[in-house]
C-alpha cells in the first residue's frame, strides 16, 4: 500500500495510467460483486446558484440549549484504556471549568473571525465563510473555505463522436484546484468532530498546514446540523436524520451539504461522526467496545472500482496507521441490529442515501471516521477530539501528496462513466456479503481485550439483488419539476425537451410495495415490472442522460426499486411519470441553468 512519502505507485495505479492512455471508453477491472441466486429480473456542472429552494416549512425558534449531561460511570479498568492526551486545544469547549460544548454562536464567531483576504500574504490564501442556507429553525449553516488562485484548466473533452448533440462531460475537478471537504456535526449529539474542525481551521489559518494548501483547497463544514447541536439530539429540529437524506434532500441541512459538494466538486470528502459506545453490545456479547475510531469508505452499488481502491490504499489504510502510531485503536466501521435477539454485526449501510455513499457515487474518495463517544457525555472528550484531529491531518496530508493523481483519477472515472451509457448492467440494489469476523472487545470488569467471533455482514463485497441493462437515460414528465430541482442540486445535468418526438424505451408498472428493508430505514420499497414501448414524449418533459459523470447518482434516484428511489418516496408522482430511455433521443433539448 502506498503511504504519503512513497515514490512507488501500487500496481493498480500503474494499470490505471495505462488505461488512461488508451481509449476513453475502456472499462477498468470491476470490484468483486457476487450475483445473488437466482438473478433478479429484468462531473458536476459549473457552479450556479440554486435559484428555487426546495420547499420546507420553518420551525419555531429553538429553546435555550440544555446543559451537557454527564456520561455514565466507567469502570477504572476500562477508563485506563483511554488516557487523556497531553495536549491543549484553544476552543470554547476546553476553557477551564467549561462543561458545555462550543455553542452555535461561539462557532459562528470563530468562523467569521478567521475570514481574511490573502492579497497581502504569501502564499496567498483566502479564508471565507460560505453561507449554505439555514436550518429548520432558521440558524445559519456555514462552511469555511481556504482557497488559493486556481491554475488554468485544461480544455474539457469533446462529446462522443456518435452523438455530437450530447452535452460535453463536465470534468469539474480539472477546472479548479483539487478540493477536500471536511464535514462534522450531521448528528447533533456527536460533538467531537465539530470541535476538531475548529482546531483544524485554526491550524490552517495560522499557516501550520501550508504544505496542504500548496496542493489542495480545503472546505470545512464544522456543524452541519446546528439545531441538533443546540438541542443535544441526534436528529434535526423535526427529528429527521440528516445523514439519511443525501438523495431525497428533504431537509435544508442535507440541501446545504449537497450545494457545497456540487459547487466545489471535491476529490475527497471526510465525514466525522461518533459511535454509540454501548448500543447493545454488553447485553449481546458481554463486552465493551474498545476502539477509539471506526473507519470506512463508500460501500454502495455502482461505485467505480478505482475510486474504491484509491480510498483504501491512499487514505483509509494510511489513516489507520497514523492513528495507530498516535496510540489510538481502530477497526472497520460496524453497527449492531436493534433487535435483542439479532447478534449479527454489519459494516454500516450500503444505501445511496447515506452521506459517504452518496459522495462515493459523486466520484469523490469518501471517508468516514466514527470516534468512541456517543452516549458518554464529556467522558474522554479531549481524547475523542484528538483522534479526529489526527485523522483530519492524515487525510489532508495524503490528499496533498496525491493531489495530481486524484485529478487524473477523477478525469478517467468520469470519462469512463460517460462512455458506459446505453450498455452493460446497472445495479439497482445490492446487499453486504455474510461472513464472520473476529471483533475485539473489552472485558467490562478487567478491561482485558477479548476477541469475539461474530456473524459479520461485509460491505467490502456486495451481492447484487436487482440489476437491469444500463439505459441511455431517463424521461421525466413535465410535472416532475420538484424531482428535477433535487437532481440539479445534487449536480445531475437535466435537459428539457423543446419539441415532441418518439424514442425507444421502457415503462414501469408498479406490482407491489414492501416495508423498509432494515431498522432505521424509513423508505418504502417498490416492486415494478418493465415493458418495452415506443415513448411518445412532448415538449416540456425532461431528459436525464447517463452520458454524464453523475450517471450512477441519477440511477440511484430514478430507478423505482432503488433503496432511496424518488418514485417510492413520493418525490416523483408515481412510476408512470418516468421511463427508461434505450436510444439516444434526437429531439431538440435545452440544458437547464
């Protein structure tokens, strides 16, 4: 595996370089996918303001913040496993005698206090607060950008010769300096990541990470759910889970993140969370969770194999090594079923509506760090923040070291996706692969490490549950302007038909609905049949071509049987309002601004 200072490229990257010298349409080796038995039946556009915000009813102002509740008592043998680091952080939460976390007002004052123009500094670094929107209760959602003057962009590749009318693919990562997006606070009861991003912002502003800014721009969203932080609760003001909303975009908090990622087109996204320390492990296994951090990358259907490999070899593996060198323990991210009788352990969700998965099919290297913290109050808070600070430094350092390679990777992957329209298979739904895993836990009395072999759903190899031939695109009825707005906010290119015409396609017919597939998943599941037709389309309807870099994101949203499909969730007014298009349309169309 390639570390930050290694000069030798891994074999897969050499192979990618060879492929990039060949035809753009050639497909890289696929990540292993095991077909279920029996098989199932048949670059972001240039930044533009999101002119028509999605509908959302503002909630009343939040009540005053509640005091931080102390965590449960911890056995001395367990506490000894997590000593406080000999380090100081200059943030409000660590002021002497402080028991509360940094408030929203304090955070906003810090972000605005770091703003500056880089005109009079060398090297020039602009620090700017980016307003992304407001929360359900009206609180500002803001990011902090550390940017330098971009280099000249190479020309965008030409449209495929077979269809000169198709829009040119947008290789957004090549049009600006490569960017890294750091996100924290999607869940309001997970404060360590927000505090760590304050520390990182201070270090960037002070010039202590100039070697990073020499290569990449950095965007920090330190509190993605300010209402949840003010209330001390996981969800947003209405209780909804922001991190389960990155495809449907029902909440203004998820919309704000989508806007940031769309406009910045990052090559790397890091999402900071905290995992629940108990969550049923003591009752089911008689042990206490022992890891300082759980790590993961995007695990979702249609993720490009080279993106997955870059995430693992350039980032996750070196990140685990960096945390280990700092004295912190790590493991793959995992969760436990809420059912007391279910002892299966899963490597997180494979749904495209999860933030890390949505970013993966936006062709970014997407990373997750979950520190040991939810449910224990301020216990080990300094250690938890330190874990996140070490993690962010590692990710930023490796992003800088691989900046040029990440841009080339993004260009290659986007061209390959564009060339893959109208051919091959598209996975509609996938599932983890059952296996076993030796999971280390702590004895609750002695603190000794005790390995437990568990039934383990591995997300490193996905089973295909449903797939269909990849269409050329999707038709949407003229009534589906709400779905179009959401797609555009995600960065998906949508065209509007200016004239009527005919095109070969497939319609959907709903044959049933199933309850959500898993606990915590509120999405109903549709079952549909497809039928070949000659589609009569009229002016005013919409066409979502798969000859675009975000084609796999469009598939996740528009296939009715997708885990977060728009039709199943009421964003589209039923399956009769959309269809699969199997030939490139020849009608006159105009791209939406």
